[in-house]
């Protein structure tokens, strides 16, 4: 499994969760089973975007950059491009 940045969306609240991982399948299962503190309350998130990277460090840098924008509009644009 590749290293990746991913974006989850909760259609009920319109909120996004941005993360990075070296195993997307495992990480999605953790979100869906309530093992992730941030998404535990509303476990109805779905994967809406991902970017793959050669290293986990590159994925984490991209995650940090996207989070630094603090802009729902940017994330909307990113997942709809």
C-alpha cells in the first residue's frame, strides 16, 4: 500500500477530516470502527480524496500544508478538481 494523504467527508455535518497514512485500507477501517478519537463521534465519514506519495514524510508534509490553509473552500476545490 502506498503512502497517502486522504480526505474524509461527513455528509451530515459537511465537515472534513484530513489525514495521512502508510496503509489507507487499515486507516479507513480504524475510522469506521471508532478507533480514531477525532472521527469516533460521527463515524459516517467517506473517502472523497487521496493523493499518493513515495514516502510517508511527503504525505505528512502535504497534510500539514492543506491543514495550514484552514479553508473549507480550498478543500472543496481540491476534491472537485
